C-alpha cells in the first residue's frame, strides 16, 4: 500500500478504514525497518593469477612480515633503556622507534608522522587512485589472507558457491569448522602480535605461554582476534563499502588524470558473445564472459564505470588479460588508465599521463615541507628539558631579617640514553642564596646528576635580601639548566613573589 492510499483513507474519516490503514502502515513500517540494509549477497572471488595478483601476494608477504616481526627486532640503547626497536612503553610514557625516543611532551612528532601519512595517502591517491586500498590496507591484506584460506579448504569460486547452497553434511561441517579454526588462529596471532608492540616481546611471550601475563594483555588479544576474525573473515568487502570513510573522501582527492582501474569502453564496446572464427570488425573486444566480475573481491563489474566499491586492486585486469590472450586480442582491455585518456582516445588524440598537476604538486610540496621540518627538529632535538613550578602555599616566606624566600619544584629531564650532569643556575635577580635541598653546597651552578632516560625532581629555595626586593609585588627570574658536554641549554622563566604590598 502506498502512503497516498493511507492518507486518502484517513482523510475520508472512515473508522474501519482508519484501523486498516494504521495496521497497514505499521506493517509497511516494520517491513521497511527489516529491510533497512540490503541483504548481503556472499561474494566468492575466483582465484586469479597474473601480474597484479603477484604484486598483491608480495605486498601481503611484506606487510604481514613487518607487522608480525617488528616487535622482535632489537635495538641497543644502553643498559638503562629497553632494547626493543619499536616499543610503546606506557609505564614510562615513552615511544621508542629505533634511534628515536619520543617523550610525552614531544607528541608533536607523532602529529607530524600522522600528517605525513595522510598527505602521502592524498598524493598516492591523486596519482594512482586507491592503491593503498588495493594493496596495503590491513583490511585488504587480512581479507585476502582469509579468502586464500577459504579457497584452499573449500575450493575455488564455483565449489564455494555450491558448498554454500549444499545441505549440512559431515563433509560441509568439517570444511567449515576447519576454515573458521584457521581463521581464528590467524586472528589470535594478529591480536597476539599487537600486544608485543607495547611490552617487551620475549618477556610477554613467556608470560602468555605460562599464563602469567596481565589480564589486560589477554583482553586485548581477545578483542583484536575478534575484530580481525569478523572484519577479515565475515564482513570482508562490507567494511570497505559501508564502514570505511576513505572511499568517500578519496573521491575528492582524485581527478580525471588519476590512474585508476578502467574498462576501455572505446575498445570493448559494443560487447557480446564471440564464436571462434567470427570476424572482429564492427564489434568491441569484450566478449561478455564476466571473468572480470568473477575475479573481483568487491563483486562489482568494472565495465559499469568508476565505482565507490572499487579498491583498484587490478585483479580484473589479470582476469581480462587471460581472456584476451585466449581469444587472440591485445591485452589491457581493462587497465590502469585515466578518464582523460579515454576521452582523448575517443577524440583521436594521443594519450598521456600527467603526473605533474597543481594538486599533485601541492601534495608533494606539503610532503617535502613537513618532512624537512620534522628532520630538522629531529636533528636539532634537545635532549635535556626542565619544568619549574613555584610553591603557592605559602606564596613566600619572610625571614627574621626581612629577606624573602620562594620555594620551587624543579624537574630535570634527561632525554638521552646516557647519565649526565646538569648545571642548574638562577638569574635575573640579585639573590642572597639559592639552595638545592639535599646538596651540601649552595654554590651556583648546582651540579645535579640525572640518570639516563630519567626525570630528577629537586626542591630549590631562592632567598633575596630585603634591600634587593625592589618595589614590585613580584619579580621575574630565570632558571637555566646546562649540559656542558653536548652544549645544550634550557631556560625557564619564573616569578619571584617579593611580598611587597602594592
Ligand atoms: S573479462 Fe574482459 S572480455 Fe570478459 S567480460 Fe570482462 S572485460 Fe569483457
Ligand atoms: S573492479 Fe577490478 S580493480 Fe576494482 S575491486 Fe574489482 S577487481 Fe579490483
């Protein structure tokens, strides 16, 4: 029943009709609710060989190796620092990446890395379309791995479609249980590898195997195993189509000169079945065999043009190249190409790839500038730091002779992997005494030993004689810490409360 019919009945004031209309509307609504999402048609891509498939296998091997092996790479940082090359050390609030050590106050390096990653993605997208999605996105890599497992156990596309439709027999149960068991194994290994990134990997492995690891680690492995299993094994292409924002964003990053997987309609149309020996004149090279659709992990037909679902993986190119070889037609009816080239061909113009365009040059420039700034800041990075906090309660203490004393808490940060002596001094005001609690002497600069990669906190009492207080309620002073061996200096301005009434 249409909405208009329902409205007509209500407008007529017929009570009986009103009741029927309401129940019809409710039925329509509940049916609509039930169909809020289009039911998924399972996609069983055919196993495909070819150039792009080989590149995808290679990328899978590289990315999975990096992910699983990186926590096991060691990096010597001296006796007092962890020797794991990549480690997020939550307990000590540090991020180690080979020779780089990031402290919490240097989080801008992480921001810089994220900006670099985003701009690189924009640049690659503007040049080559969704290469990231097709070859190196974790969702693609794990989905590919899970489909490979499925193919090895249940067979290629047709066998899997047949198995889906078949009744539950012992054979089907064994195949399905085996598949899900291996998927779960990979899922647990994925979650397991993740927790090694924020723990010492050999120690944690021992703890995990002996059941002595923290509950948090087991929980994280469980959560990541569940997400890997469900996203890579069960939801697959739906994650890219419905959950990931990138397909929507990337459309704004590419233009008609971006290299994307394209069906060369100028060569393929008019399409149609072709018998051996039939002439090729007055028709296109596409024989409508649907092999490109069968190989597509997203279940789409690239001949329909650019689509949000297409991850630019190139498997349809491999599939069509096989067909073209068999029918004796030139390869690359489907190819990495640009919309602009299709138009140029239709106009009889020469095709070309325009890599240098305003948007690609802009992204490249941003990339170079951000990289240069990050390299410069890394190269000139200070490995000493200091925080100074003045006592507030009391704000100051007046001594018997009228002198005024302020107390400060000074934190000295040694951001290097070796112990160092820091020289601390106070300037900007004539002081009678600067006393570091715990030191025998009050000679300035005070020499303070700070162990490698540690923070040392000291209390400093600054006293100014009555005659030197001046007339203002507060005076500016400067705490300066120097590390003479590497010539590094850090100065922090502070206030000295004089207690003089205004
Ligand atoms: S594989 Fe090639 S020939 Fe076959 S339907 Fe696809 S585009 Fe046409
Ligand atoms: S249409 Fe081709 S390139 Fe796009 S997802 Fe399918 S197989 Fe990959």
